[in-house]
C-alpha cells in the first residue's frame, strides 16, 4: 500500500473517540451509542449548556399530566435530566423518539430505573404525537431529509397544546459566504482545541457528506412560521450552533 493509500485509509476510518466512519456514510448505529455522549460533548460547542438551558426552560411548561417529547433522543441523557427535574410532578410522561435501534437499546438499559420514560424506534416526521406541553429537538432535524422537514415542524406545532413550547437546537449555515468561512474555520479550531487531530476532523466532515444538511437560521425560523408558530426567540448561539424557543 502506498503512502497516499495509507493516508486515504486513515482519513476514511477515524473520526475520533474510537468511532469508525466512511465518506458519506456517517451513522449513529453500532458502537456509536457507547461513545456518543463524550463525542458530541467534544464536538458541539455549548452542548451541555444547551441541555441545561432546555431543562430550566421546561419549568415554565411542564406540569402535572404533561406529555413531553424529545426528537432524536440518542442515549436519553437530556430526557433523563427532564424526568429528574420533574420527578415530583404527577403523571408526567417522557417520550424519546429515535431512529437508531442501537441508541434506543442503550437508552432503555441506561434509564430502566425511570418508569415514566419511554423510547420508540421511529421516524419523527411520521410519528403520531399525543398532545404535548413540551417538545425538544437537539441537533436532530439537520439529519432529516429536507423534503420531510416541513411535515415534521407541522406535526410538532399540531401536537403542542396552546401555550406549549418547542425548543430547537440546530447547526446552521451562515447567510453569507464570508461568515460561513469564518464560522467553519473557528469551528475546526474548536475541535482541535478539544483534542481532535486534523485527519479525524476531515474524516468526520467527509462522513457527514450528504448525511447532514444544515439550513440557515432564517430557514429554520421559516419552517416554524409556516407550521404556525409566531412567538419565536433565539436562546443560544455559538458560531454555527443555534437554539430557539417557540411557543404556540
């Protein structure tokens, strides 16, 4: 094997944290569930802060008999924080929707001690929601095909009770090429500062090709407005990572 072939193999296989990937084939299945929490915390700026903010915002909306959903629940860490926060509220149910069976299997084992937490293997854009007071999605919709996204936003809006809240976090594209270049450069520096080497960063970028499709801040707000939301406010932003609170 030539030096060039060895380098291409290295780039194609290593995304950091022991996660194996291939170009345009990023997946959350397999052993990713075991490594997901540490990997995403090192890869997404203010990831834990976004969770903490979501949990504190939930105080305004979750009450006895509430139904709560998380879209893209992964290992169930955020849903568990919400359940613990409201453990004294009667008859509150917490549902985690996740497309990857391996993630759901991991979440069910990790949180088997919480009887009012439930995980479903499903596509969020076709899921039949019950009426809910609080729905959250952290860096999930960017992985759903653009042709299905409006349907999902519509379903979220219809599922919410009047006065209910949708908390959305997404990676976003800048609305200007110069800003996009700045954001991309600084985000790569963020990952370097967190211990990833250049081959791992490139490997992860190549693996997400055609798999993750971020939209701009304006496009995400447009999705929510077309669904029916009028009360929308940004709640957190770090370069190309942004969160919003939308109230029905």
